[in-house]
C-alpha cells in the first residue's frame, strides 16, 4: 500500500495538535495536544521505515516514545506544582515572568 | 488498507473532538481513541513491537498519568470561552490552515518511489531486528536514554515534593492537644458518639439522641451536615407511620378477615 495516505493522516494529526496548542488554555489539554503531535510524527517515522525497508524509523519512533514519557512526567509535575501554588491549571495565569 | 480507511476518519474526528471539547476528561478519553487507533496502524505497517509499546506505554502509562493529574488538578474546571488575546482563535485557525496547506503541499510534491516493505528487515522477526539495531548502532543513544529517564524521575520527585512546614504530629502531641482542648472547651476526650439507632433508622445520617431529648451534632459526619443530608431523628415520621398503620388496620377490619386468611393459606401452600 502506498505511503501517501499515512503521511497525509500524520500531517493532519500534527496540524490538529498544533492548532490545539494555540487555542486551548488548560495546561493539561495543551500537553495532550503536544502528545498528539509527537504521535503524528511517530506515524510518519513508522511509514518511512516501511518505505525504506529498514528498521531505523521504528527505532526513531521508539526513542520519541521514551522522550515523550520523560517529558510527560516532568511536565505533569510542573503543572501540579503550579496548581498547588496558584490554584489554577490555566496557562494564562502563569504569566508572572512576563512582568 | 481497510484498517487505514476505517481508522483514519475515526482518528481525525477524535483528534478534533479532543481539541474542541470543553472538558479535559473528554479530551483525555478521545486522545486514548487516537492512540489505540495509531497502535493498530503500527501493526498494519509491520511494526508489532511499536504496536505493543504504543498500547502499554502511551495508552497504559502516559494517558493514565494524564487522567491521574486531571483528577488532582480541578477536573471540573472547564476552559473559559473568553478570549484573553483578541482574535487569538481566528489567528490560530488561519495559522492552522496555512500549516496544513504547507505540509499537504510538501506531502503531495514528494515522490517516495517504490515502497520497499519490511519483509526483508523483519525476516528474523521484528523484535530481534530492533534489538540488533538498538544494541549496535544506537547503543549510545539507548544508554543516554537511561540518564534521561533517571533525570526525569528525579525531577518529578523534586517538583512534586512538598516541604513540611511544621513539625510532624506524634501520638503524644496529639493526646496532649486533646487534653488541652478538654480543659479549655470541655470537648469529650473519648471517641465521638455513634449515629443514632432507632426502630426505623440506624444509618450514619441519623443523629444520636442525648439524654435531654436533643440530638447530638457530634454523631454525624461533618460532610453530611455541610450537604444538609441529616435526617431528623424526632421528625413527624412517627406520627405518619402510626396513622398509616391505624388506617391499614381499619381497612382490614372493614373488609373482614379475608386478608389474614389468604396469607395463612399461602404459608401453608408454600412447603407442599
């Protein structure tokens, strides 16, 4: 099967994720949108791995998953500590560095 | 191929729903749909290892972590619709469309050539193939990953750690505090009174009766009191029940002895 539909789907999911990051305020939902973008790139990696006939793309997807896991752990810890001090999970409220 | 055309619309709809849903829990569940569908697409594309990892690590671990934090951090706090930046949503839509067009043109203009397929690379099985690559060419990256994971775990512990502000309360200090409270306010030293036990109610929402005929508020959980779910022990319910019973009695006497006799008959008929 041709690889183009998979790549189109990957691009579409990445766009939706990027749009979500721009639009949403809840920090956790923004984070989920970042995860969606990472997953979309993983789909592209796996597709290219099949196109090229070697497993390097799958290894790349595997590393993306590992980094995503580490990122989620630290990111969610930051969100909980911000929530503990500010009682809010909105990204608009964490704006003190601006001033 | 069928799997792709079935799953692709589902994934796009779920992703859109995730971005547009007001409640964060709905977003998390829709993200789970996207991730499981992605796992199936990996399986379709000759990547059984990534299929399993996607389900175990992404859907099983990461998404559940998301849900845990969601439950900790205000699950009922839905996003506000008010735009803090004027025209942010419109700008985001324009940017999204432009980005989609850019990437779409990129995908459309590339020629990928013939799809080789992974039959040769997966000849010894997908997992051994990945293992050979991971422990030969990518062994350095793999080892660095361990440092990353340890740093992430430590970072999460440091960030989520809460410093203790006062000294820890021991059993001794607690008993001393209770004794001081008893001297100051006369609060009873023993355990709190149990809920009331009556002929018709003995649930935790029924207050106990004090010797002087009043109910004891100490016998009811504070959260029940805050919700206003406390049953009145001395309500008019007794009178109501009494009335009901007497009216039933009257009805029975006017209709004759039919009712008790019938019951008697079924009792005898039961074992036979």
